[in-house]
C-alpha cells in the first residue's frame, strides 16, 4: 500500500518555515491505519516486553501495536500530565524546547523496550526518550516510525541501531 498518499503536507505549521506532515488522513482511513499498525508490528522484536510512546501521535500507533502484540504500553508525556512520581528530561524540538516525563515505575529492570512514534525529524524527541529510559535497567531493542524526514538527519542522534521507518521524505 502506498501510504504516502495518506500524508498531507501543511506548509508553515506550526510556524513559518516548517512543512508539517499531517497524518490525520491516514488515521481517517481504517485500511491505511491497519496496514501501518501491522507493518510496525512486524518490526517489533519478539522478546520486547513493553513499548514506549511519546504523546500524542505516538500513543495512537503504539497502543494499536501493543494490542496487536500483547505488549505493555508506557507513556511519555509532557510536564505536568502524569499523576505519579516521574523522571524528567528537557529536550529540543525542531521549533522549540519542552520537558518529557515518565512514571518511575513504568519500566521494570530487565525489560526489553521498543519505542514507537509517528515521525522522525531532528531526532530530539527520541534522543530525549532514549536518555529518559536510561533511568531504568533495561535495553532499547528497536525504534519504529511511520515517517522519517531524511534531510534532518535525526537518525544520526539515536543510540539504538535497530531503527525502521515505513516511509521517508
């Protein structure tokens, strides 16, 4: 399936100079969404025990993959959104800075972790999540994306060697 036809370009969003890759047409087509979830599911190693996802679009794909594969879902949220004790990290976006948090009890020692997000751009978000996960005694087995923007070279910032993207621009 050519999922690129379900990705809409929105120029100058959220600010001038950004070409936003809008996934809402993909989410609005159940066949395309099912295809993407199944393809990402194929990339998750069998021994993975939990899948980590950043808000908010990462939640969409990761929760469906967790359902498919019977894996635990771990949420990474922006500051102030998680109700329990957290580890925090500040990170760079392609258009600013923010803080991510993860519950201190969300990953167990020895867990094998995969990370899923919708888009790899500059790599700042996933680089921060890799660092945040270092608070736990676990291994990051793989990272999966729906879209990768090759020109921004985000992959070069990531420590994990098993990185897959379904489509690239």
